[in-house]
């Protein structure tokens, strides 16, 4: 596999791979903004799976490029899908129409529970309602004013959240894609001067049940306080799920 | 695929399959306690995946039988693994040593968040701690005495919980297998006369983050109030994950 992006997430994924903590996966290449087009093509050709951990603009470029090469791509900057009415439009068939386009995978990122929420959504979406509260420090959200208490700075659909806060809405987009879709999942962004760790609260109500989840993540110091350390591990979990043919989070027992 | 068990879970899985709500899966046979050994062998041979939705005793019999036939099995009565020091011991190689034994999958069942908890556990287990609180009505737990307030009726490892409450500990076992193992996950069972819906609370603390999740499930009336309706959908989600080669809960976009 190849990793695009040498920031907090990409660096942590590369480190986990190099330390052998993602069984069965090995790193072909780490790509970055200085990589040449030839280097990129060679790395994609030599990989089964490419991990994108950069920006929505780079994701917009790489999703068609990787899928057209017939390779799967894990998209961390999944806010890119908010720009497209149908997220699948970014998947590109091979140029000579030979072979099958690669698939796109979206990791849970800084949150979890996509397993139960996807199952409940499959049972029925009509009466289901999902709200995702992201509670961050004003600095992490780019809020300049001096706050003494928490303040709601955004409320809207996951699509609008991703367009407004492209760097901080990836978990909202993953949750929405796994459940009710980008236009039917509600996102609330709260700036709170008291928080030291980013907090995500997910509320889901449907006839099947009521689920409330709170995720308080330690921040990766390499990210300038913007990225949760769990995010890179959610990518590792997805890589292992792809290797096992099931997962992430599915318990797989094989005769050892 | 074949489904063993015609109770609340098996029946709901069969219904979802028959209604075409599990894309790509079709039902070969529904097996039950009256099925003959020949019928069982034929159904296993004709299936890719067998769903066990019966009792721990039946799971003990079927896991080796299905895996020895080289077929995968989804085990709902996963409390059976508490009886074995190494859960993998139940997986049996084909008798003539031809081919590969099937794999065992455990669905999340009545809870969720196995995605984020598995990822956090893969990052490190040493300082991680998992507690699973199951809050049920006294009747559902077989507690006879008249309670006026909630009472803790068990606190111990997931292994001991499954041995003591084999019918009501499957979610505990799934959580433990996905994270810290049967002997290192703590389970607390609470009888509460006020609850009308079963409630599960999962708390996980590790250097990566603090995760608190509450799952309040509607009960499947076909189960006599013992089984959550979400459980059958977690099996469906796992079947779709196996078909997609990734999941449950992973967002997979394929060119449509």
C-alpha cells in the first residue's frame, strides 16, 4: 500500500505500518506534495490500497486517479464528498475501460459506532434522526473572539458542515455516509473555551433504539492540536478489515 | 447462506433475507431442532456462510461442523467462547485435511462501537479499561425477588458473565473479543424494575481517548422481551460486510 500525505494522520499510519502493527500490510511508498507524477503513478501501480491523508483538494484529484488504476483508496479527507451530489461520481473507470474501478473506503475517523448506526439505518431511515455535536476549542475551529462559555457556531446538514469547515468535518461526513446521507444528518459545531480534548457526541434515534455516544479523543501533538490520535488507528483498523475481508470492528477468529 | 435457529434472531434474519434487504445474499435453508443430520450437511455444503442463532450448546456443536466443511459461520450465541481458554479451539480443520477451515465471525449484537474500540485496543491494551453495564428488567435476568430500585446482580469478567448468564451475555463477549479479551473486560449486570427497554452502557478509557456509549434498544416482541431488534440487523450488516469484503459500518462506495 501507499500513503499520500506526511501530516499527522499519514505519518502515524506510516509509523504503524513500519512497526508491523498492521499485520499483512507493507508500505510501498509515502507520497507528499513534492512527489512527481511518475513517482505517484508507480506507487499506485504497485499498491493494492492507497491511503489519502491530505486535503479535500488532493482527495478530489486522487480518488479518480487511484480508482481508474483499479486500486482501492481509503479517503480520510472525506469532506470532499460534500462537493458532489453523488459521492460515487468521483470514482473513475479505467481509461481504456479494461478492468474494474477501485473502491472507496471511508474510515470512522475520530468517532465510532458506525457499525450499530449503519445496521439501524439499514433497518429503516424514515423515522431515524442523527445529530453529531463536535465540541472543540475556539482556536481549533478558527474562532477568533474571546469566549468565556461554549457557543454554537454552526448547525446544519453534514454536507453544509463539510463545505463550511472542510478540515474539521470528516467525522460528520463519515457518520452521514454510513447512515442517513449527507443531507439528512444534522451537525452542530460548538466552540468551547474549556475543552482541552476534542469531544464528539453522536445521538441517533430510530424505532429500533436510541443510541448516545461520546468520544473524547487525545490529540496528536504532530497535528497542532487539530487531529485525534485515534484517526490513524481507524485507518489501520480499516486496512486490517480489508485484509480479513470483513471489519473494522468485526470479530474475526481464524484458526491460529 | 443457511440460518440455524428459527427464534427471534433467526426469524428476523430470514425475514430480512426473504425481503431482499440483504443485497447479494440468498437463503438456502432455515435449520431448526427438527432438522435431520443430512438436511444440515446439505445446507452447510450449499452455503457460503452459516448464521448460528440458537443456544451456546448448539453453537458448540455447529462451529466445528461448519468450519470443518470449509464454510464461514456467524455466531450469535458467542457466549460459547467463554467455555474455551482459546476461542479458536472451536474451529475445526476439514477431516481429510483438504482445504482451509472456515472462519468465525461475531456480530456486535445489541451494542456497537466495536469499530472505535477495536482501533483503540490495537493502539495499546496495557492502560486500557473496558466496562460493559447491562441494565435489564429483573424478569429478563431471571431475578425473582421484588425490586423497588435497581440492584447490581453481577460484576466480573466477560468470561464469568457469559458462564453465569449464557443467554444474556453475548454483547459482553463480542465487546471483549473485539477489545481486551474475555478475562480483561469488566461486565456489570444491573436489574432495574423501572426499565422497559434493555440498556447497555459501554465505558472505555485508554491513553487514546475516553469513550462512553449508551444503547437503548427496542425489544423484539417475538423474543418474549429478551432480544433486541437491532441484533438481527447487526447480523445483516455483517453479511453485507462479508460480501463487500469490508464492514460492518465501513463506508464502501462502489461505482453505481
